[in-house]
C-alpha cells in the first residue's frame, strides 16, 4: 500500500514535470538527458545568476557549479518537487553565498564594469543611433542599480517572479520560506522599485 | 469591490499589472480602477517597472560554456564517484557496505606491502671486517710458522 502511494506521488510529479522525468533518466545513466536539461535551463540559470551578482564571469562560474552539482547529485535524485525548484534552489544558494563572500567589493566597482548587456529587441536591419545607445545605457544602468540595491532575498524573489514567472508557492520552496513571506518580500521589493523606476515611463 | 490597496491585496494589482490576473476577475477590477486613483496609480507605476525590467537583457552565454562544464565534470568526478561507479544502480543501502569492504581490502593490501625488508649490515661494520681480515691472516701465518719451528725434532749432532 505504502509503495503504491509512493509510486503514485513520484509518478504524479514526473507526469506534471517532464524535467523531473529527464533527471530520473540521468540518474539511470542516460547522459543525453543531462544534455537536454542543460540546453533548456542554461540560459535562465546564467541570466538569473547574472542579475543577482551583476558580474558576467562570476555568474558563468556559478552557473557551471549549479550544473556540476546537479550532475553529481544524479545518483540520489528524487523528484520530491519540480526540477526547476531544485535547480533554482541550488542557484540561489550559490548566489547568496557569493554575494556574502564578496561583500568587501564595492557595489560601484561591480556595476561599473564593462557590461555585455545587449539592447533588447533590436530591429534586425537597423542599428541604434549613438543617442539611442546612450539613452539605453542610462536606463539600463538605472535598472541595474535599482535591482542591486534590493536586499538579497527580495532581489532573488523579484527575479524569479518577473523573469522565471514562478508562482509564490514555488518561490517559497526555493527560498525555503512560507508563501506569506514571499508575498511580503515581493511587496516590499516592488514598492522600492516603483519608487525608483516609475519616472522612467 | 473592496479596494485591493486598502485590503492589502496588492497581489491582485500585481497580477493585473503583469496581465496574469484570471480573466474572470478582470472586469471587476477594471471597474474599481475607474473610481480609485490610488489603485490606478499603483497599476501604472507597476507596469512601468515591468516594462523597464524587460529592458534588461543580459549578454548571451559564451559558446564554450558546455565544453568547459563537461571538462569540469570530468575533473571533479571524485574518487568516491569512481569507487561507487560500478554500484550506482544498487542504491545507497547496498553500495555503502560493498564500498566499505572494498576499502578494507585496499587498506589491508597497503599494510601487507609495508612488511619491513631485511636490513643490510651497516656499511662501516663490513669495511672494518674487511680491513681486519688480512691482518688476521698474516698473524695466523706467523703463528703457524712459529709452531712449525717448535715442532721440529732436535737432533743430537746439531751443532751449537
């Protein structure tokens, strides 16, 4: 009876989560499935870490560490939650540790580094003028500073809510807190961002 | 409809601002927004934040990201992974005792290899013995000659 219940729980998660199914195949020795997961989640993980850390080199390094830990954990993987919950829990943990370890770095140094950030949604056959590029850079710099000024957990919650489109319950599992705590984090974060960025309409 | 801001239900306004509010709830909220400047201002400001955040597009991931990752995976497969590799499918409950036994066998082998080798005699003792031996031979020969002279018979007509 218990085994059947456990099987149903496990089967239920993988039925709703194809990524968990892929990870189970990795557990069983299918290396190609790891490649599929990497293809799907590489960009979101790197971008999340970059927006948290705002340093391309560190973000890539941490992203590699995330996938390395996923791979090394393959033998004991159990789909107790969505794969992306587990994935972003690892990423958030590494990002928060990195931020705390690098606290001696001046935030201004990190923000002033030459950024490889791209203008978004350029029309293919037109290039931005110098003025447009300058306006873009100024707005981008303001956005980056506003996000960087958020406390780390608020920052993580906003990034997952906005860019990963995660629901409150999933963010709560990633941050290991209650759903009401997530709502509080997001309320305060967006309130701060509205105060800093609303003039950019 | 009760004002979401007064009811501290700004998640409704957040969802509406990002166009994720349930379609069934939209007409009711929009009716309220027509009459509530505070909520209208909230939505306008939140949509600005949303649009501005959309501007932030990080640089593409380098083309060699995967190659470097797989190199790291190869480097960081630990000796534990190599030891447990054949037992991956067994599950931790059976792999650990087997791995522990393998570890004990390994340790036993290392200990057996450490039996001390026979120690050679110290060099200086050997040299001394080699040096003494010729002298002892000469002494022995002298003694033999002396003994041989003493053992010769004394004849009567030997002249003195």
